[in-house]
C-alpha cells in the first residue's frame, strides 16, 4: 500500500487516481497467491480434496461469518460495478468524504472534518451511493448564496459566474451554471461549477464564497432580514 501511494504521488497528476484505484486488485491477487501457496504446502490438491475444501469453506463462512461474507461479496461486486474507487468523493449512509482505502470488508473515507470513517461494503445492498467525481480528478461543487428579494438577479448571476471562472481551482472547460429560486424570506442562488482536483473541494468552495461576497459588498447587495428556515 505504501509503495502504491508513493508511486501515485510522483507520477503525472492525470494517472494518480488510476494507480490508487489499482490497490484493491493487487491486494486480492497477493492474497489469492499467498493462500494457494500456503494451502499447497499442507493439502493435496486432488479434485476430491478441492471440492471438499471448497464445500467446507463455504459452510464455515456462511454460518460463522455471515455479515463479513456479505461485505466481502459486496466488495468483490463493487470491484466490477465500481460504485466507488480510491480517490472518489462519495456520500453513503450520511457520510461524505474521499475514499482513501479499499479493503476486503469495507472502505475508509476521509471526511471534510478530517475524520476517518470505515464503511462496510454490504451497505451497497441497502443504501444509495452518491459519487461526486466517479474516478475523475474534477468534481462538481455546489455553493449556495442567499440574498434579499430586491437584488438585481442578472448582476448576481454575472458575479457568481465570474467568481467561478476566475478561481484558480476551477476547471473552466466544464460548464458553470447558476440557478435561482424564490423563497418567502429572500432569493436563493445556487452556483454549480467544477473543481480541477477533488481534493481541493473545501479550498475551492471557500474561494468562491470569498470572491462572491466581496463583489456583493461592493455592489451594495443586502441579505435576507429573517433567518433562513426551510
């Protein structure tokens, strides 16, 4: 794992996630080779013994490690269906963060609060997985702004668009969209833009807010007079 991580940080950026995403495959290969090698030292691999060994293992796993087996099977399925990979930003069961490790039983994600959360693979059977970047470096970032009813909507849209296109973190080759929604207490604006590297999501969002609010201040825009309540 350490070797893979070191290699991923030294190669060109566009290959970084691909190298990290290969880690679970290498782990599986090494485990299979090691298991077969060890068994070969103690077991005669005739056809009868292989069938007997397989049946015994299946029964043992099924009864003694039901939940663990469910997670392992889900992890194998996830390798092919790829609902998440190392380096992806995902939201599963209310936990959002970057997948930093892919094990046989589960994954570990690093949240925006710098916490490491372990999630078993069998959550795939019962929970929806939202993937922000799906194996790519860039990811969409949604930033919300709230202003008073009397603001110039077109000017706000122009300011938010300019903030996105001038940020050093923006992937300007991807679209920037601003949506507007009227609320009883004011006008809600939602800026949808893409960060070049998903690891910079927090810095990117902070930069967008700073740029936009500075422009709002210079334009004399006012904010809703009542607390925002949904």
